[in-house]
């Protein structure tokens, strides 16, 4: 159902590099690059404000395209400069007090957990880490049992940075709704490779980035906030876009999720990200998810057949991220060797996922991440390169 040849023609750099670093930053398709360049050319020719006026239709389409992608409403979407800041804009605005409890999971990303630690010091709430089940994913039954009268938030990562695990986000959503607890989902690594539906998941807040599986520009991110919980968040900082100065000593927030935006933003990036969402929707998220899952399964199987190579992905359901180690060779050394052969991967160090990697005695992992434009021939070439590394 996916025309791989056409999609690769739209990604001309496929002919120059074997790109298995889509969980880091993917390759932009030509329509996204063209949209980005169009705004930048206008900025160069007529100035930034005038270029923004010319781009108004595309800027407004950002909200409707994301709403369609996530099954949300346009006024529940905000443009934010990156996924971490999007997550922060919601989390740091929550009303948390001494004695409150926040639940997370061992797969949580470093930036999120650092924010939890900082706010715990400031505000006095407690952090509870729900255990994993036998597969390594969040134990939903244990989560249900951990929730008490002072539990105010469940904050988990859908797909962690350090492996192919896909946490059961919708099952967590059922538990959150059952107990009336706010649910914050980091979807940085899932949106764009998995068909993410906020209504089915039941999350109240979702954050993500443009540069990864959505194949958008760097310096772009997004935030979804359910309309019904807007008044439970006090944005940590505001400006003349996110709020209106109504009197010398008064103001009111902007309507909807725009209260989490900044007046000054990366206009070209916003338009490029909108085009990336539009492109992904044309390919079809169900089609994308099916192909990425298949490619990743084939890659895991092929890597596992190499003597001395161990694949470390957890979970009942797995996605396009494949992490592995090779006996006697540091992950960074493997990544450097592959890069010399025009093959892009990344490294996940313990400092990005200490709650997960430390108990498994893993200092670092080589991370390969496939996307729908990758091929079986590329998998074969990659496996040969790992074997020789």
C-alpha cells in the first residue's frame, strides 16, 4: 500500500546515506524541504513579518493538520519549539502540592525525570515509579493498585528513547480515567511512526517533536492539551500571544492551547512541520506503522543472528527503534565505524534513561531506527556492516 520508489524519490538523500537514525532526526521529504525554503526565501526577500503574513494560510493549517493527525480539535494544539519545552509548558503549570504523588515508569526520558526531580524539590510532591511487567512494559495492574487519594498525575513515555518498547498507552488511559487522575504522555518517539489517537489513548496532555518520525525540521515541536483540563494548568510563563493584557493590572489567557505558545517562533519551521504532517497523513499512519514494524522486526532478527550481538528491546509491542550491543566493542565505536561507511545510527547512553539501563547493567546501546522509506536491501547492508565493525 506504500509506493516505496516514489517515497524514496521524494527523499533524494536516500541515495547518499543509509539513514537508520530516524529516532534522532529523520530525513525531510522534498515537499517539507520546499515549504521550509519557501518561507526562508520570503524572509530574505521581503522580511520576516511580511513572510509570516504570506504564510498565514499554512500557519493556520498547522492546527487543523495536527488535529486530524491526533484526532483532536484545532484549539487543543499548540506549536512549541521542541518536545521537551512542550512537555515542560504543561508539567510546570500543574498545581502540585506537598504530599501529592506523581507516577512515572522506569522507561521515562531523562529530561522529563529531571523535571520531576526539580519540581519535587520545589513543591514537595513524591515520585512513584510503577514497576514493569515480565515483558518490560509498564505494569498496568500495578499502576491501578498504586493510585491513591493524593495521586495527581501519571506521566509516562509512550516509546522510550533507548529501545523499541511501546508502552500500552491506551490501557494506562483507562486507569487514569477510572481514578480521575491527569495523564501526561510523552509521544516524542511515537507520533509519525505509530497511529496515535488521543481519544483512544485517553491522555489529557501529549507532547512531541517535528524532527523525528514526522520528518519535519529541527527546532519544532507540538503540544496537545484536552480542552476540559485547560483550567487545571497555569502556564509557567506567558507573553502577548499566550495572554491578553486587558487592563493595567489584569490579563486573560488566550483561548485553547495557544496559551502555551510564544509570540516569537520559527515560522518556516512551523510551516515545514505542517507540511510534514500533511505528507504523513497522505502516506497513511496505519500504512506507516505496519511497514516500520515489519522492517524493525526483520532488523532485530538479522542482528540477533550475528555472533556476539545482543538485541535489547523490551515490551510486548515493539516499534521502529532497534537497540543492540556487540561484545567487546563500545556502542560509540560501532556508531563511528558505521558513520564512516555512510550509515547513520545513534547511541543511547545511561544518562538518557538511568532508571531503565542501570538495572540492566547497560552503560550504552547502539540505536538503529528505521522508517517507511528504508528497504530490505538497506537492512542487509547494515547487518553486514555491523558484522564487520
